[in-house]
C-alpha cells in the first residue's frame, strides 16, 4: 500500500468537511434560516460546539478556544506521525479518517471560534448529538482502529 494513502484520505475528508461547512454556514446560512427537515429522523440544524466530542467540556472565550486548539493540534500531530509509521491498510484508512476530521475541526476553531455541527439525527423526542462530516470521519476511523486492534491483530498473531 502506498506510503501516502492515509494522507490522501485525510485530505479528502478535510476537503469534504470544509465544503460541507461552507455550504451550511455560508450558502444555506442555517444560523439565520433555521433548521431544514430532510427526513423524519434527520434535519440540518446548525449548532456551534465550543467543547470537544459530543459537546463535552464547553470552553467559552479565547483562552478555552486556544487551549482546545493546542490540545487537539498536539493529538493531531501524534496521529500524523503514527500514520507515517504504519503499514497496515485498515490502520492507514482509520488514521487518515481521524487526521482529516481532526484538522477540519481545528480549522473551525480558528475560523469561527467553535466547531460547526449540523447533522441532527433524532427519533421522536429522543435526540442524538448534532455532528458534522469531520466528526463522522473521526468516529468511523476510531471504529476501524479498534477493529484492527481487537480483531485483525488476533488473526495476525495466530
């Protein structure tokens, strides 16, 4: 597998994330227009996340914003380094997804001061967290990494 394959995945995720956020924030202007119903269980609804995943540890103000940028940038550099060193296909794909998503969300913190989340899944009155393309890529990437660590690694060792 090509050495830069994971970085190409990261670049594709970053591009899709930026494009989707531009469309939601600038073109649809969901902040002013309000939610758009797409399906009985999905709408587009802009939420500014000033915390980390799932809205945890909300940080208001510039100090909190830059703390999160520094922390997530450090983690992102570790992921980029790890990606450079691995050779397994699924690990490269998983790390590429995580890296692209992380860079997309870091970009948001610089550009907007918070992360733009907009996919809102719900069932009746139960609401799932609102997320974006970057969050989805990070989640799928982590699942692939866990799959490799827990299942594929056992097959390699037997």
